[in-house]
C-alpha cells in the first residue's frame, strides 16, 4: 500500500480510538498519538517509514496546535497575582530551565554536545504544560477555598509567562544560530517584541471588525471560520517573513483572540480542524519520526532516568517551596509541586523545531518525547493524591469557560447615568456587572431598577453606578462546572450571572454566563 495512504488510514483509526485509550490509561489524548506513532514507526512495528509527502500537514498541525493552546488562555490574570506569578515563573520555570541546561553541559548526552544544544535544551524545559496543568487544577479546585483558587490563578499566570518566554528564547536563539551577528540578533529581538505587540493588539482589533461585530455576524459561521483561519495564516506568513518562528506567532494569535466574543460554532469549527485532524497528524508524525532504539544501550536508559528524576525533583521542590511561602500546608504544597511537572505540547513543539534546525540530536529528541509522555502521566496522578485525595477525574466535566459571554464590557463604579443607559442600549439582559478601576467586581445593576429612572442628561452627574449597586445577586467562578451554574439559575430565577476569578486583590470580573447560552447544550434526560 502507498505509504501516505497507509499513514492516513492508521491516523483515522487512531483518532477514533484515542479518547477511550486515554481514559483507560489516564493519559492526555495527545500522548496517545505520540505513543501510537512510536508503535507504528521504527521504534515499534516499523510499518510507516515515509512521511515526507505529509510535511505540509505536519507543519499546519504545529501551527494550529500552538494557536489552540493560546486560544484556551482566557484573560490571564498576570497583573493581579504578581507575587505568585513571578515566583512560579522565576523559581519553577526559569530556574528549572537553567538546572536542566547545566545538567546537559556538565554531563553531555553524547560527544559533540554544543553550547547551543545546552541553551536550547534548558529553554525547552522552562515551561510546563498549560493544557494539562490548568484544566486539571480547574476541575478539582472549584470545591476548594478561595486561597487555593487564588493560587491556582497565579500558577496559571506563571506557567503562561514561562511558556511565552520559552517560545521567545527558542525563536530568538534559532535565528541567532543561523545568522550569528550580535547587531542583527539585537535588532531581531526588537523586531520580535514589536511583532508580539502587533499580534496581541492588532489582531483583536481586526477580529472585532471581521468576526465579533454584530453586523458582521450576519454572515455564515463557515465564512466567519474562514476569515479567522485566513487571519491566523496571514500572521504566520508575516512571522515567517520577519524570521520569527511560526510557533510563537500562532501561540500569540491564540492569546490575542482568547478574550473576544467569537461565535462558539466558529471556535468549534477551528477546534475540529485542529484537535480533530491536523494536531493528531502532527503528534503521530512526531512519534513515527522518533527512533527509540537509542535506548538499546544501557547507559542511555541510565542517563535518561537521571534526567527525568532531576526534572521531577526541581519542579516539585520549587513548586513546594513557592506554595509554602503562600501559607499552604506540606501536603498541599507537594500537590502543587507535582502539578507543575507535566510537559507536553510546547515542549514537544519547541523540541521538534530545534531538531529540524539541527540544534538537537535524535538522542535528545527521544529523551524529551519520553519525558513528555511520562510527566503527563505521573504529574496529575501524584498531584491529585496530595491536593484532592479521594477525588476522581470526570470524563464529562465541563467548566464555564466556553459559555462565557464577553460581549458586554462591565460598567465602571463611577459611571454616570447617561453613560450607563448609552452603554446598555440594545442589550437584553437582566443584570449589568460593575467593577472598580482595577477590574475588581463590586456588584450589579438590575434592569428593573434602571427602568424606574428617567433617561435625561440633566441627571447625568447626579446618579452614578455606585448609587444603584446591588451586591446580593449570586456569582460564579470560572473554574466551576456547568452543573453549578444550572443549580444557581434554578434557585434564583435570573437569566444572567457574573463570572469571576479569585486573585490576591479581589474577585476579578471575567464575563457573564447567560441561561440562553447553556440551554442548547444541556443533556436531555429520560423520564424512564
């Protein structure tokens, strides 16, 4: 059979079986794709040898993988948990990268290990796996105290910051290796910084005009999806022209769009293309092209074991010490330490980019792939035992993230009446969230109370939002399950609730949860 057709057929079968296998083995689905590739490639049955014709699909999968990762980061509260964020970034992220780089420098994996390999190897392990750490902690932490919730928010922010720095360093370093000119290197650093600013602020502006604007939403969901994908590819094309690695361009594009109110069906279309087709192909090809026969020599296994234990120790101990400084007990601190150990998407993506650039050997790539698989298995299990003993993973768990309504910007607490009425004109919701200058949630304005006031510019400076504030309405937190929202809706009889995130300074307003958004996705219960 043609090698390309054989690969695509195998990929389709694996995509169908990946989720049940992931549930059985308690591994992320992405790890199943890598393992399947290892089994089908030279390391296993050697059924698939040729993947070059699929190289374009491979790189498209890489782009959509990094974009999807960024898209899941909903309004990271880096500025609101600065103490925890920077501690986690410095001691759990950057320090880990330095230690792993020093390990490779002092104990080279094989002759010919260069300073470039050492630097890249350390940068790769600066970040943890956002797509494993954050959903895992959100799934269990909603039952915990506010203190735990606040620290989880800081942990997510610190992991995000480490992720961005990791991608930035790798992108900059690969450019320098190809063109070792210090002036050009510094110029490129400035260029990448400007590019980051352009993506984070320019792309949301375009998306609001092209996709999020109510008038534009009249076009079909399919056309909106095409517009968004075209914008992403244009950003990647611009990045390639500026010699910026596509992984950082795609990741930043996801972050830039994460907090816009884009039709859920558009996001589902993009998610189907990425998570359903191209990302699995990327991870399968990564597994196929990895030759684990390097471990036939006993020394390589011993070296790998030492590397893995060192990584687990540094991550766990640093996470433990940070949590202890935040006044957590020993057991909880160890749980947070283990929660930071998983490495998956960004680790593999940057490793493969480094390998293709000639900066990582097949031996080092094999080590990194095995570390990614093992840590995504060991980290959550150990963390759950310490942080949430007795709790079980729910396959059907859904939090409020995907249901958040970000159309309506919250009112300011000192906003005058005329501005309030102008702000809410055309909106059909019963409550309007109010925040202070720092974004801290203060309460809501009820539509029933606003109706009793006369819309007149003469009252503009006589009545402000603070005069009409109600703090008695229930609130929800972003990590809570959909079932909790349904319970609150039933108990109150309202049609909208504010969704918050706990931070050191107070509860930050994130978005609204509307009953009409949840109803279409509620499971139908049988009366029998």
